[in-house]
């Protein structure tokens, strides 16, 4: 998720951590393997089905001095985890939980029914083909915490990458069976910063230490914030061509906001963004053709709450999924099952922390320099885009890729799933672009089957399916 950059959200979020006593908290063992077993999640509340796979949840301390700990949920592949790659999924914000979005409404197996209490298995979960780590990053997000409260007011890109690297190095100590496993990082939105920055930190660490524990093979980002200038031009152009804003506003946006930072905007740019927001009306800018969730359904971060159940081809779209996770992850029995330290959990768990996003510090205006470095290091790099997102739209991603000036290896073409166009793709030297037709900001939420086809192609290093391939199989 990206921070809703139009003033959609004016809610004040209370994020006071208060302490209450709870017996029964698992104490941290010093033996990593013992701790691995302690982290194993038994049955989740609302789980009426048996599982073919194991999953684990808990904390990794990433900084002893400040007392920073990152919370993870690790879900093994449904079959034969030993032969499957390891994937880290990161949501953005900054300030949004990978468990709230990535696990509970996008690529994870455990999705939550409208009652906020009952789970069902996502038939398109990425754990069909990979072992997946969901990480709440940085501190102040989801269940991740710091014992130094000022840390929550001083998050930024640099420390996020450092803490995430520290997390991974310690995680592999707790899960030594995954050392050296093919490893990929994926994520969306503001994770367009986190993913390449963490990849860069790993590549440099491995080089300096001649290490291969974290065997990073590639990364993939979706609707990813990449380069503020090109991303902004893409947003304005998309909103104008989709018919969402006036000619006048389009012109002013280009004049007043083009060289602005995405995270730290000027007052004059904010004013015209307000006007654009008015003109958009009551739509979901994260998915411009989807119904919205009625405003009073939940207490969650987004102001747009959507309720209508709309039939898509074979899947029903529930625009209120965030509201269900707010109910579920606030249940004390759910937190206990996931080994959350109740004394250090937020008094009210939320999908995104405004405290974190509103106080975000360093946010470089571009990560294209990181792309150049990593493409040269031989990593597999993919960028995908749901083409009905107005937050970081397909036009932004195309402008940013264009700015990399990479030679084309295979030209623009449609790709297929079940004989239908799933989107479009172009393969550059060192980078593959894939769009997903009809998907919003959270591609796996809106088009779960196409998203599964995407991660399959990415992990196997093949091109997106063609029509011929489908019909001859
Ligand atoms: C789950 O496994 C238990 C023990 O093997 C069995 O008694 C139960 O019927 C199973 N439940 C389902 C829903 O398959
Ligand atoms: C935070 O403080 C508590 C209480 O002193 C301690 O139990 C916990 O281990 C600390 N967390 C970290 C990450 O150091
Ligand atoms: C929520 O909206 C519905 C429909 O507009 C209304 O009937 C209901 O009273 C509202 N509930 C609350 C708690 O505001």
C-alpha cells in the first residue's frame, strides 16, 4: 500500500503502546532451533480446515541497543517446501503491514471472511509454489515494535533496509534449513523503495563478507514507487486520460507538482492535489473501476470502505477486506496464536500506521540508480503493474522504466491466461515489465489467478505465457 497521498485520511490514529500483564508469553530461547519450534503456529482461531504445511510467527530482534524487534509470519509451501524457493513479501505505505495486506488479502493462504472471525484458504496463494516470509517493517508497523519510542518517529528508508538485512541474517540462523536457498524479494507500492534497497544491502553484504547464506536471485515489485519525477508525470497523465480530472487541474499538477517528492510535498502542490481529489469524487483510487466499501464499515486506515459484493469472472470481490483483518488481528486469541507479545503489541492493531507514515524521514526521490547497480550484478528484476490503479499507475512505471534506457530484448506483446489476455509484457535487457489487466494497486487482491501466473513465470525465469503455449498444453 502506498500512503494515500490525496487527503483521503484525516483520522487520528492512537498508537500508544500500553503495557498490560500477560502470563503465557513464550520466552525467547537462545537456541535458534528451539526458538524455531517455539515460533511454530498451531491452530489459528477461526480455522476449520487442516493444513498440509507448517507456519511460524514471532519476532527477530534487529537492534539490541534500542530494543527494535521485527515481527514475521513465515508460511511454508503447501507441498515439498524443501524443493521450493524462499520469497520475502513486503507491503509499503510507508507504515503498512505485510500481514494485513500481503498475507490476509493478497498472496497469503489465510484470508478472512466478512465476520472477521473465520478463515478460508486462498486458492491462489503463492505458497503453492514458494515458501513465503511476511515481514512487518519497519518498527511501528503491524506487530513490529521498538522499546525506544522515538524510533517510531524516526523511520526512514536507510534504517528500514539496515534493520531488514539484520532481520534476514538472524532469521536464517533460526531457520538454518533455508540457508543458501534461492531467495527472492517481492512487494508493492512504497515497497518499490524497500525491495531494491534491501536487495542492494544484501548484494553488498554478500560481496563484502563472501557470504551466500542469503542467496538473493532477484526481485519483483508491483505498482512500485520508483522515481518521483516520472511517477508523478505518470499519475497526472493516467488520471487525465482515464477521465478522472479536468484539463485545468491536469495542467496545474504538471506545473506545481512535477518535481515534488512523493512523500514530502509542498503546500502549493498539496493544494492542487486537494482539487484533484475533489474532482475524482468518491471512487477508490487504488482500483478505479471497483466499487467502494461503505464509509462506516470499519475503523481501518482507508476512508473508502466498500461493501457491495460484485461478481467477477470466477471470483467475488469484497471491497471491505481490510475491515475484516482489523477485526481478526485485534482478537487477543489470534494475537496469542501468532505469538504476539501482548505487552508490546499496539493497543489497537491497524493495517497502516499513520504515526510511521507521517513521520517518515529519508526517502530518496529515485531508486533508479539502485536498479542500474543491481541489474549489472545479474539479479532477475521484474516490474509489474495493475493497470487500473491511479496511485502509482501503469503510466508511472512505464515512464520510470523508459528512464532506465535499457535495450529491448523481446518487444511489447499481450500475455495470456486461459486463452484470455492477462495483460502486456516487454522484456528489456536486465528487466521484465508485466502489466496485469483490470487489476488495481494490489494486483493479487484484484486478479489473484493472474498474479499466481505472474509469480510462477518470475520464479521459473520464463516469459509470460503466450496464447500458443496455453492452447497447445
Ligand atoms: C483434521 O484432522 C483431524 C485429525 O487427523 C481429523 O480428526 C479431522 O476430521 C480433520 N478435519 C478436517 C476438516 O479435515
Ligand atoms: C523490550 O523490553 C522488554 C522489557 O524489558 C524486553 O523483554 C524485550 O526483550 C525488549 N525487546 C527488545 C527487542 O530488545
Ligand atoms: C452505516 O451506514 C448504513 C447505511 O447508510 C446505516 O444504515 C447505518 O446506520 C450506519 N451505521 C453506523 C454505525 O453509522
